[in-house]
C-alpha cells in the first residue's frame, strides 16, 4: 500500500479523496492554485504545494508542475479525481515515465476509450449493442454530412475526445447540418484541443443509464448496480439516482452483464462507468465509458456500501478488490442533487462570490460532499458545483421525501444557487412518478 498520495484536483472531490486516504493510513499531498490557498482541501492535507496561478492551464492542468510536486514530497501515487487531468492519457503516461503511480487505468486504455468512435467500434466487436453511427472519426463538414445522410436524421454530432456535454449538437435535418457541425467542432477545439468528431443516430427521449464497475489487475470485475442520470440540462447532469426504478429485472441483468463484458473486453482496471441510452422498449445501447471516478459515485456507494475511492487506491497499489460480486447487494434507493453556484433566473449563469453563511443538512441517511464552509470563496475560474447532497432510504418515495427535507435544511448566504430549482423538480408530478427522460427538463422547465 502507498505511504503518501498526491491529489491532482481541488474542491469536494479532493476532500473526498483525502478522507479516504486518511482512513487507509495514507499521508496526503494537496496541490493548489494561488487563489485556492485557503481552500479546505489544502487545510485537510498533510502537505500542500502551490502549483501556479488561477488559470487551470497554469495549475490544475499543468502536468509538469503536478509531477514535480509529487517528486519533491515523495508521493508514490497521484489520484486525479474527476475533470482536469483525470482522463488525459498523456498525463497517465507521464506519471509512468516519472515513476509515479497513476490511480486509474493505463494510458493506453484511457486513449482507447477516450476516442468515442474507437470505443464504440471496440464494443461493437465485443457484441455489445451500440447506437448506429460513424465507424470512423470525421474531421470536415463534407464527409460528416455524407455520414449523416447514411445514418439518417436526426443525428447527434459529438466531439470524439469530449465529455461533460461539450462539443455536442442535435441535428434534425440536412439544412442545419453545416452550421451545427461547425459550432460543435469549434466548441470541441476550445474545450478539448481536438477537432475530431463522430456522428451517431439520435434516439428520441431516451433514459441515460450508467453502470458502475470496478476491476483489478487479477481479472476480477464487479458491478455496483446502475444509476439513472436522465435529469440533465444541456447534457449536464443535475440529479442522479440508484437504482433505475423503471428497468425490468431482465433488462437490468442484461445491462449489468454488458457493462462487465465491456470492462473485460478491454482489460479494464480501476473504477469505471459504462454509459448507455435506454429506449422505451427496453433496448439499450452503449454510449461511452468514463475511465475515472464520477461526480455521482456516492449514490452507488450508498446502495452497495462499497467505497469506490478506496477500491481505486487498492487496485492501483496492486491489491485485489475487497469484495467479490456475490458479496455485493443493492439495498434501498439513493438520490444525489448537485448544488451549483448559479442563477437559474439568468440562464444558469455562474455566481462566484464569498459564502457568508453555510448550514449543511444532516441526519440518518444524509451525506453531504463539499469543500465549502462559511467564509469560503467560490472562484470564477472553475466549475460552479459547490455541494452534493446524497440521501439513502428504503425506497424511492422515502428517498425523495428525505431529499426534499435536506434541500430545505440546506442554507447558504452570499451567493445564488440552484437549490430552489432542484426543489421544484423534486415536487413535479412526472418526476415523482419516475416519468423522466433526457428531454425532461426541456419539456417541463423550458
């Protein structure tokens, strides 16, 4: 097991990883940008190293500075968290070159699964259902249009190396293809530095259901159930649940088996998420595989009792998984709400500022992941998510009521948040009945 680990991230996920390390007896190193000097993850870590100025490219995305911080503190491993460098194959490769363990899959696997068109073709060859789409990546408008006409409208244009809803556009008809493809490609270049795109058939009103797996270097792969992440705004998740209550048992079993088979097909190691789109007829289609810990991992932890960060660290240190599949049970229902510093009345524009007062909800079955405290600064340079509230109860109805109470108890002054908007969703009849697809928010709260 590692003696010291560096966390190449900030905010609540850095705090989450630090806590897991301390429970495992591992010393921690935080890295921080200059405006993050007083951040909670810096205070909690055993050591902390400043790696640059506010801009992410000068700090949390600066590979050499992070690796130098690991070397000068004698950290044996680096956990990337999510976002930033978590799915950067070059960073994983550099860690290996510098003699530091990257807590996650190999650089080759990140590269393979990071290229969405290659990942889909790999899954197709493994016999896993895949949405019809371009088998090869596309780079220019003319070739893309030819592929789109072959697939048939509507199509989804996606950045091949994208994620988080960036570099994506739905194209309903040929006349709008050229302009929307160009917009998606420009956004892909700005967000990921790569203009490679791919196309897929757009499925109308699907559910976004993802399966959490974790695998070790001994060939063991376990499934920790699925999450329903259909409540999205512009492809950004807002509310996540586990399990997905509308799945038939037979469909759920096939979905889990497909996710495990996907992991085995590529020789996966570490925690990973296999994302699917599910239609109303019980069909599901592989969408992508995220080779990192997910923002919404706590709901899977709540229903299974498995600590995913600990499992990641165990696997990276060469140990087997702590549980076998027959020891994993999904119990009850968990819901997560993401609280962002943003103003829903102003098109969800970010609202940086100082937290003058913060009260966190509590009680049995309530978990709050955050790096915020009274006096914390919400900086304009980074993601606007500041708090995750996770509740766990015997069933969905009880979990919904617990979340309503938790959101009401949550109090913050000094910045605007989306709390009231989340409360509206939790009381909307279709959501309460589980009648949710990826088009839910647009339909009910346009």
